[in-house]
C-alpha cells in the first residue's frame, strides 16, 4: 500500500505530449504542483497550452529541461517528488533507424529515469506509460490465447527490430522497468498499457503522436476509397489521463493495467464519424478487400507487409479490461464521443488539406 501526499510535487516526463498533456491538466485541476520535464522549455509553442491550463487551475507548473538520452537530466525535476509519471517515449512508426530512433530512447530513457528514482529518496511510486504494444504485436495473437483475449499476463514475444520495432521498443522498455523495480524496495511500479489512444489533443500543433496521424488520414481523403479493417483497441485520451491519476493515488494499485475502452477496428472507427461529418469530409465507408491489400499494400506503405496484413486485417481484436475497471474504478466513455471530439479538434485546428 503506497500513500502519495498530494502536497508534494509530481513529476511528469514528456509533459508536452498528447497523452501527458491531459494528465498534467488532471493533476493541475486537482491542485497539485507539476514538475514538467520537457526537452526544450524555451520552445513556447510546445508549452503554451500547459501554461494556459495552469493559469486557470488550482495547481502550478514548473518546467525542467530533460532528455531521455541525457543521463541524470531528470534529477532536478524529480527532487522532492513522491510520485513519478514516466510517459516520454518516441511514439511513431515512421523511423529510419529503429535502434537509434525507438529502442535507445525508450529503453535507455526508462533506465535513466529509474536510476534517478533510485537516487531520489522521496520517490515512492513510479507509473510508466507502457502500451498494449508490450502485450502483442499482431491482433491474431489474441485468438491463440486461452480465453481468446489479451490480458495483463501476456507479454509481446513476437516484435523485433525488423518487425514492428515500436512494439519492440515498448516491450523492452517495460521489461527493463520491471527488472529494475524488482531490484530495489524503495518505490513500487505500476504500468498503464493503453491501446490506440484517441480523443481531442490539447495542443495538436505540438504533438507528433501517431494517434492523430490515423485520424488525419481518415479525414483528408487518403482513405476515401476504403480503410483496411484492422482489428485494434481504442481508448479516449481523457480516460487514459484518469487511469494514470488513479494508478498514482490508489494505494493498492499494482502491476500492469490494460487501458482500453473498446475492442474495435479501423472501419468501425471511420463509420463512427459518418453521421456527424460524413457529408462534409471524404471519410471511408467500406473496408478495403484483404486480397487487394495483399497485392498493393507492400508497395504503398512499407509497414503494410504481407505478414502484417495476414495477421491484422479482418482479424477481431479482443482484450480484457476488467482489472482497471475493478481495481481503479475507470469507466470508459463511448467510442463515438472520442472519435467525434478528436475529429472536431482537427477541424478546428485546420488539419485537413482536402475536403470532400
Ligand atoms: N498515442 C497512443 O496511441 C499510445 C498508445 C499506447 C501507449 N502510448 C504511449 O504514451 C506515451 C505518450 O505518447 P503520445 O501518444 O502522447 O505521443 P507524443 O505526443 O509524441 O508524446 C511523446 C512525448 O515523448 C517525448 N520524447 C520523445 N523522445 C524524447 C527524448 N529523447 N527525450 C525526452 N522526451 C522525449 C516527446 O517530447 P517532445 O515534445 O520534445 O517531442 C513527447 O512529449 C508514449 O510512451 C507512448 O508509447 C501512446
């Protein structure tokens, strides 16, 4: 049982990010002092939304310059904190060098933050933003599991440097975190493992999150002739923030938490937008046939390999989200709301090049 004192500052690494910004908002609204570790506090366009939120909330925010690959650079930000949220990690699938661009920052960054936790006596609990990507690589894997669903017991054993390296980076980073947690007794570790995060960004211009690229392709006409019916999970970014908060302040929180509201697929996600936005935007209405994807997929997108298509397209995604509901009291909002609010935010921010 770990009791966190709300009067002590709370560290959030990667505070500028899509997911972290909502967590920072939640902490500030609760009156907490947030130590926001960011790569460049002087880049005003990256932090302006956080300043605006802080100005209207009970809490306060203080920025620290830290980089995942710069050893010791989280020490100042962690001073006096009982609770550490480690969210920073590159979230992209478009990389040149997976080792340098994904694995190193994810794994060495986690080591860096946790080594600093070991040297900071105030730290009692660390929450790591892991991912369902640390549980599986291909949707088909859930069908081979005993209950036919992904659970917290399952670990990704199929991602590699050559196949789905983002998933590999999240798996290696989370595994290393548990190893380091077991090697000490000062702090406990809890991981939040979200599926695809959706919902309105607090600062879309600054976010490089791949979540929003998915939405952009749905609305800008890229997928107007059809969408690959890829099985995936979906969770609202605001619910992910609630999950992080609850994991931090629930004394008995423990282990991994699958944080996923809905078992769905890209076609269902696109169709959820039809009633409100279908007239004005070239949203896809149908699934692209699997045979067609097999034929042209590998030529149009280096990630759409035959292996990927075979194991993910027209394959139902299923995960068990009962642990987080029961232990942390998380309720997930309807998928339609997440999709509509995210899409509206993209419109408001003039993200779509082409309208239908
Ligand atoms: N979005 C999803 O669907 C999803 C699903 C499951 C898990 N996650 C996890 O959630 C976390 C946040 O992702 P997100 O979607 O919010 O993506 P994001 O908006 O791209 O945020 C990533 C954050 O990591 C920081 N970062 C990246 N490389 C860094 C480095 N070398 N040093 C310091 N900071 C660095 C970024 O800082 P800058 O602002 O300086 O670039 C940014 O604040 C990640 O751990 C991701 O794996 C995301």
